[in-house]
C-alpha cells in the first residue's frame, strides 16, 4: 500500500494475540467497512483510547459541588511546611 501525503511515518509496532473467534469477528467487521484489519484495529483502538482519556480527564460536578470548589479556590492559601521545605531543597538530577 502506498503512503499518502497525510499518513504519518509509522515506525512503532503493536502486536496482540487473539482467539480464532476474535480474529474472524475483526476481519468480518473490517471487510464490512472496506478497511484492512490493521486500519480497522488502529482506528478502533485509537478512538477508544481517546474516549477513555477524555472520560478520565473531565471532572463533572453538581452545581453545589462546583460552588464549594470555587469557594475553596478563593480562600487564602495555607502554608504546608513539607512543601515549603521541598521547594527550598536543591533539585535532584535524574540522569
């Protein structure tokens, strides 16, 4: 398959083990969508990953909880001695 101008350079590889039933199901779905198995699996997994990340990065609050949260943000900051000490200490080099 020739690369299109929009297709990024794919150099990383994922491999999965599937049962014969899973493989048949995936192949049938890919055929119905007129896609290769690779294209179908990649698109499906990528969309699911995006949904999972969106779900876990969004905070939903009731109006009452939001008001309490917003009020807490308006309160003066409290000094936490452990954090003060941490920020005063010299950073440790990591490699």
